[in-house]
C-alpha cells in the first residue's frame, strides 16, 4: 500500500492511543493513516473549509455551517440537518444569493423543490425548516437578503399531535412491558408533561415542596417551566429511589440518556403489541394535560406548563376527559369556593327555644 503524506494532520496521544485530526482544532479522522478511508475523510475536511464563490448559495451554506448558531445545535440535530444541507446545496447551490431576495421568483422554485418530497410530508416540512433557517441566517446577521422567502409557505404535514394522548388501556400495556426503571420514566412523563430532553436531566434540586421548577432545553434555558406537585405526582416522586442527583436512572443506577431510553421504550412498545398504534413517547404530554386538568389546574395554566396554545389544551379536555368529568371538575371548584366562603362567615347563635 502506498502511503501518501498529508500535510497538516495533527496527532494526539492519550493513554497509549493515537488520535488523528485534519488539523490542530479540526475534525477528528476516524480511520487508519494510509487507508483510502483516511484520505477521503481528510479531503472532505479540507473541502469543508473551502468557501466557494461568496455570491453563491453554496457559500451561504458554508458560512452557516461555520456559524455559532449551527455549532450550538444538539449533535443529533446537526446529524439530521447535515443531510438536508447537502440536498439543499445540490439543488440551490449554483444560484446567486441575490436570487433569494426576489420572493415572487424564488418561491415557486422552493415549492417545486419541496414537491420532490411530497410523498413524505413530514420530511418535506423538515427540509423546509432547514432551508428556512439558512435563509434566516442570510437575513440576520449576514444581511445578504432583506427577507426570508420561505415565510408564508405553508406546511404539508397538518396533523396536530397536541390532541393525541396515551389513554389508560394503552398505558397499562406499555407499562407492563417496561422494566421497573423505564416504568418510572413513563409514569413521570405522563404526570409532568416534560419533554424528553428535560425529563431525563430533571434533578432532585429542581423538585421543590410545591412545584418542579427548571429551565427548558428547547428555549435554550431562557424559559422556565413550573409544574405543580399535585397528589399523584408527589406519590410517584416519593417512590423513586434516589440513586443519583438526577431523578431518573437506569438499571445501573446511572442517569438515562435520551437515546438510551428511546431504544428501551421502542422495544417495550413492540413487546406490548402497540407498534401499529400511532403513539409516541412525546404524546405523554397530552396525557399529562388531562392529569393536570383532573387535578384542578386551569386550562391557561396547563397551556403555560406545556408551552401550547390554550385551544390545544381545550381540545384534549373535550376529547378525552369527557363532559361528565369536566362538569365534575367545575362542581368541585365551586364546592371548594363555597367552603372557603363559609369558613369566613361569622357564626350566628340560633334563637333560644321559646324566646320572644
């Protein structure tokens, strides 16, 4: 085998192992030096830092990949977006950036590109999301175009999963197929409505006497969620063993990772024979909405906790809680209000029998 010397390759030795990087501070090359795989990875790394004609859309994608905005994305998001950025580059890369500043001309081309993926509407919308983000970056901070031409183009996938929940029979099936540790995670998700990323980093320090208070990952920790600790939730928290500063742990008493739990949950769903049901772990947030309502929380408060529109919460309540249960909740609140009123009324002594 002929070994080609590649200038600039940076090597790092750690505990007897040698790691190779395209350059100091550059991407790691996961291949053996001298192999075709190594040379290919090295060439791709170099290609990634070459900026094409700065007036082309390809250059815009290169700039975006180097931006702090892109680097801040979760690794899983970057992995998903990378393929879409390549597809977008292949289709639009040769166009001039200024062409995207003419909405009446470029929007038909964008719609035509999206039509290539119309058979899978969710994928088509995901591709549009990536394209829109690149164009938003072109607007601000690059100031290459005046507006994002993707704005105003509707989504193909219209299903609203906010109105989907795990009902009692389905919960029983999946819980029966879960390990003891996974069962706690499913139950806690159904009682708190926390997104998976927040659920699995929930620490005991976030759990107060009356509420769970934590910042949300989706908001990049700019928004705080406050989940009241109602009776059923308190009982579950009291039952969870404290193996770690993090509330939920796996069978090794270590915190779950989102991906690690996802594989366990998918298997449990298969074992429970629920594969054909269009239910996701994320849909436990809808289940939590019904729990919150039955616990006496106002719909507006529920919407704030879940980050939904109030009409979504109302749709869930009307669909799953049922008219009778909703009426009972209203009566319960009225009774509680009446009890509070009577508690502050001054006592009145009854007239003695036979008095004038």
